[in-house]
């Protein structure tokens, strides 16, 4: 059972529809998002964040795990201080061939 609360039936239905979509995708990132009860909006914001970090890395800007993790926490406050979640997000995207440079730059030397 979900621990999320919704103030409208429409938002609750969208959340359930998105969770069903995640089940049908059946890949590493979708399973991670499902397990952590991430919403469709949060997924889109995470992908925007990954794009942003890819651009920063391409432009030679300095990026850190700390700044990335704080950006994730601002998108998903319930994950505050859960640095493993942040690493798992980048790792799962990398394993699917997406935003590989973000994982390699932030966590690749672990």
C-alpha cells in the first residue's frame, strides 16, 4: 500500500496509472521508481536534472555528488539524505545506456 497522500482523486488515479506503466516497462529504472513510489512528475524532473548534469559535464563545469544529491532531494524531499537512492538512480540510467557520463563522473570512482 502506498504511503503517498493525494488531495484529489485525479492525482491519485494518475499515480496509479503511472505505477502500472512502470510495471509494464519492467526495467531497472522503472522498478526503482516503483519501489520508491516516485510520481510521473518526479520522474520527469529527475530526467531534466540528468540532462542538466550532462550539459554541465559536457561544458567542463565542476559537478559534485553533494550538489547532485541536494538537487535530487529538492525534487523528492522524502529522499532527503538518502544518498544511496541518488546513486541508484544514476546507476540504473547508466545501465540502460542513458546519461552514462553522469554516473561515471559522480560515482564511477567508487
